[in-house]
């Protein structure tokens, strides 16, 4: 059992007229468990202190989820077993679509994750439509990677087919420029999601990526969308910069887009100064929603 | 402060018509604290991460127990001080009856504890009739062991006598066969519980045990019962097997019995494959309740 | 990430006619995170397991605070960065008034903090009038110490000025007798608090202190008061003793006073026997409220 930790202190504003600029503090500790069987399989698990164990706010914000007691909920835990056959992971982990696609975030991030604005898509696909307790198998064959995943309905009800996913990745090295391709697909009854990403890391410190996801939820145009996201990053010495833009085109005709910016300065030893800015233009709101955060992020 | 951990991944079914076969994930970390005084007393405590500190679901499932703040609740903690005089333990620990009796479980267990079916009795006696915060003294004199325990009512109400317990154990070695005897008694006002267990571990990998408990709760025939449980285990190489049967004869005339099976395969390094099956025949239900689980259990 | 721990076992009585003398158990583990930047700044953070992370009982006792998720709440965490410029601390930490004043407690303490009776004042000043998430800068210049602090209102409402504080300390060494002076001031809109403390540690094992605080809450005479507290301590070999007296004179004419006693015996290795007694004379109650606790406290 090994421990790692993180902490943050700073200020932020979330553009809420009922709130002032506020102090930001955050801390977490991660427990990493690892072992090896007699015939060389590795196995392990991890859990964060703030999950410990099962987010008590998980279900309804009033009473508590029973995740602590209920092993049919992931409770924030990730457990795996790995060997020549590949890796089998269960718990609070990515489905195959999310696993395959590269998010368009680069570099330092920010205290309030402002770069993940309302037009940003983490490409989770159908993950979490049930309880988010996912089983994924993944493996690599040279430059190719493949994953399959399943999330099952605990309740025996109508339309309770498992969410099945398939993900493919391919890594290409063009003389110092590393290019990654990701393709993912998920389906459950009449719902489906398909996504694609391409990202590149250049030798001069630049990085860039684009992702596309098309999600169709049967009979729910407001939850069905096309999304495109693009992002760039640049690192030079202690300084890191990032910008991204993303846009949802919902099937009901509405659109939400936004952009995010981060800037970081690495103090060394695990500490860095982080600035983040996010702006969202959502339908039905006057003006944009602009948020920022600034402070020190520490890792231990 | 030392850390140990456990994790499980697998599938289970609990024979609930409203539920499917489900994924199972579980994880925990135990904090063990230990020290020694100048004159050689040892002392220590332990707490699990998932208790941390005080199960928030403890009292009513809606709001929270105040166990985290309320030192009049054990909150999952066990604290002890030990020396030539014996060991004094306080907190979430066994009363003297449970301490003395050997449960009829052997070997690997299962992810969902399916072997602890509805006819199974852990021989807790009157433990937990108040808040489960127990003080126990135990000591050994050669092959004899003795324990006394108390659990007190925090509330000053009628019939709030402490739950007092006495436990005796005796270990016998018959040329490679280790035999254990346990006898326990608890009382509180007009309630009482008495229990007895005998278990044997044979040199060839077999183990077997039987336990009996008679519990009389004044004016509550549905909570008063005789119980008998028998169990066997066998270990050979990496394989371990277990079966147990138990039956409650309630004073109101109803009966509940059931059996449990486990099979385990030790992968080494702390990992093992575990299968469990449990079947319960309870009054007023059509057919048996059959549950199973299968997966990998890991210790770190 | 380093771990330290504490545990307690014993008995206590809180003079509540609806309750008996009760068992006391307590345990906690502290996670300490520390690092150093390339240019020699030190930084770190700490959190207790029982906070982990954000006391779920924090806001209303029924549902949960969102402290776990909400970085605008301190959630029990303390985070700092320190260098030649001084130390900047944010989170669940003291404002400048509390930082400057020495409490009149000495020596071992007790399991139930009985010495902090109803007439006792921890000199928190205006800390916590908002969400208790405090930013403090402090530094030392030879024997002088200085701190400034701010606590801001997350909500943008009327009378939401920050709580600002200033604290000054001075340490004097009179040939083996260490004398400390503390002076603190806090203000927010029309509210203010001012406090003063003097304490002395004598070479023969005696210690003594006095503190004074005047707190004026605009339009709330029941929360406005003058308070005086005095305390003494004595340590010889393994034995430590303490007594304190304190009195609130509220602006509405009522008074609350009380005294506290502790006695400790150090067993070595981190364990000690602790006894505590507290007595409070509050307006509107017949007789005094007398509490005690007795048991073993352990540190790891």
C-alpha cells in the first residue's frame, strides 16, 4: 500500500451573481495497492481518500448512497489484474470509447478545471448510464491498442441490455512527432455513441488534438448530439500553456460552445502555479458564463 | 501506522427477481497503530478506511450517525492495551461469547459472504443490543483462555443493565489434531444467551466444527432461538473447499435453515479465485433463496 | 505522505440525567504531505482521516455538506507554502487573533476535553462567521511575530465584507522563564474582536497564562461579551496537572463561568493516563454542569 497526495490553494470565480470571488482549497490522498501472483500476473487497486469508500453524496444529495456497503456500486474503486493476456479492469474506470479517445486537454490544468467549460466533452460516451461500474479488457499489439467494455444494469427491467463498447488506438511516430489515433463505439439497446480522436505531440513542445463524438439516445433529442473539440498546448521550460474550443450540436437544434485556457508555471518539487479560464455560450442565457481560477497546485 | 489492504472484483447474483447478475467490486485499507510503554505494555488500535471514522450509514440510512464526532460510539475503531495482566480491548470488538465460540467457517470465504446464509449464525450473542461499543478483558493460562465483557447503555432508561459476558476456551492437541472448545454466556436483565463450539483441525488438511447457541430474549419469542451449525473445510495445495449447514429453531415455532459452499484457488502473492454459494429456506417464502459470487480476492 | 495517529479508550460522564456513565473510544489518523520547490520554498498540507474529506455532518446534521466536492469549503484541510517571505496558509486554520493569543490550557488534556468548560474561550474571535476557510500570512522577526488573515463570504449579499485580522506576538526570555505576549484584532463590518494574552513557562515545571477577549457583534448583545481566562500547569516527571477558570460577561447582562482540571500520567512510548473534570455555571440552569473523563490516550 503506497500513498500519494495532492493539494491546492487559491482563488476562483464562477460568474455566479449570488457569489463573490472565493477561496479554493482542495486535498486528496490516493491509496495504491499492488501485488503479483506466483505465475507473474500483476494485480492491484486504488482508491482516493475523498472517496473512502463510496462518495456519500453519490445518489441524491440528501440521504446517502450505500456505496460504502454495497459492492454492486464501484464506490470510487478501481481494481485490475494484468498479464500476457492483457489487462482486466473493474470499477470506476473508463469504458472502451473513453479509453480509446484522447481528450483535447494538454499540460497543467487548473484548480477549478475551468478548461472543461460547457462546450467541452470528455468523451465518456454512454459510460455511467447505469451505475458506472465498468468492466474493461484492454491489450496492446505493437502500435495497436484494443479495448472492449461492459456496464450492466443492476435492475432487471425493460431495456436493460448491457452497455457494450469497443475501442481501437494506433500510435505513429513520424521522426519525433508522435501521432495518436483513437476510435471508439458504444451501444445499448437503440442508443449508440461513436467517437474519433487524433492528437500529435511535436518535438518542439507543441501538442494538438481534435476529437469528434456522435451520440444518439433513442427518443431523446436533447441528449443526442454531435460534438467537435480541438485543443493545443505548448510547453517551454517551466511554462505551459493550453487552449481548447468545443461545440455541441444537439439534435433538438440547440447549440452550446465554449473555450478554455490554462497557463502554468512549474516551481519544481511537485508545485506549480496554475491559472485557468473558461467561457461557455449556452442557449437561453444572456451573455457568456466566464470562470477563472488561480493558485498553487501541489503533488506529493 | 502501518497499512494493509484488500480488493475484490467479480460477479454475483442474489436471487432477487428485480435484479440481474451484477458486477462486484470492493476495496478497503486498514490502518494499524501500535506502540509500547516504558514498562513494556503494548498498546494499539485499528480502523478501516471504509469506516473512517464511523459508518455514516450507521443509524437510519437517511441522516447520519454522529459516530465521527461522538466518542460514545465505537465508529468502527478497536483500541487495546496488553501486558502480563492480559489484554483490555474497547470499541468495535467481540463480546466474550462471540470471542469464545469458533464459527463453523473454514478456508477462503467468498466475495459476497454467500456462505453466511440465512441459517448461519455468527454467534454474536447479545452483542450490539446497545451501541456495540464493547469492553473486553481476555487472557490465556496455558491451554485455557478466558474473557469477560461488558456493553453499557448510553441512555439512562428502564432495563438498561449492562450486557455482561463470560467466555472460556480450551485447546487440546491430539498428536497433530488440534481440537478447540469454546463456551460463552451473556446476560442483560432477563435476556440471556449461552453458546458452545467444538472444532478440529486435522493434519491432512481437513477441518470441522460444530456450534450451538441458545438465546432467550424476554417477551420476544421471534428473537429467541436455538441454533445449531456445522461446517467442514478441506485444503490441498492451492485448492480450498468449505461447506456448512445451520438451522434456527425460533421459540415462536418457525424455522430457518440453509447451507453454504465455498471453493478457492490460491494464485499466490495474496490473490485467490473465490466461488461462494448460499441457500436459505426461510418461513413464508416460496422456494429457497440461492445466491452465488465468483471472482478474484486480493490482499496487500 | 507520512502518517501519524492517535487513539483513546476510557469512560466519561457528561452530567446528562438521560445518560449513564459511558464508554469512550476515539481514533484518528493524520496524513501529512510535504515538499520543496526548486528555489527552496517549502509547501505542504494535512488532513485527518475523520475529515476525509469534508465532515459529512458539517452543515445541518441531516443531509450532507458538499465539502467533499466543494472546493469553496475547507473540508478540514490545511495547505501552506513557506519561505523567506513568511508562511501563507489556507484552509481550516486560525485567523490572526486566534493565532496570536495563547490559550490558557497546559499539559496533557483529557479524553473529552472536559477542561474546555462552558466558561472557557478558545479565543477564535470572528473565525468561522462565514465558512471558516481562512487565508493567513504570518512571519517572525526575531522575538516578534506578526500575522494577518482574511475570511471571505462566498455569498454576494449585504454586509459581506471580509473578516480581516491582525495578530502580534512577542517572546521574552527572563533567565529561564519564557514569557509570551499575544495581541489580536479582527473586524468585519460593524463587528469586532480584540484579545490579549500573557503566558509564562518557568524552569521548575510551572506554567501560567491569562487571556482577555472583548467581542462586539453589532445588534446582538447575547453574542457580545468580555471574557477573562486564567490557567496554570505543573509538570514533574511523568505527572502533569492543570487547572483553569474562565468567565463570560455578556452584554445582555448574563454571565457564564466555569473551571476545568486535568491530571495526566505519562506511561512512555506515546501512551498516557488522562483524567479531566469540568464544571460550568450557566444562566438559567439549576446547579453546575459537571463532567469528567478518565482513560488512556495513545499517540503513534
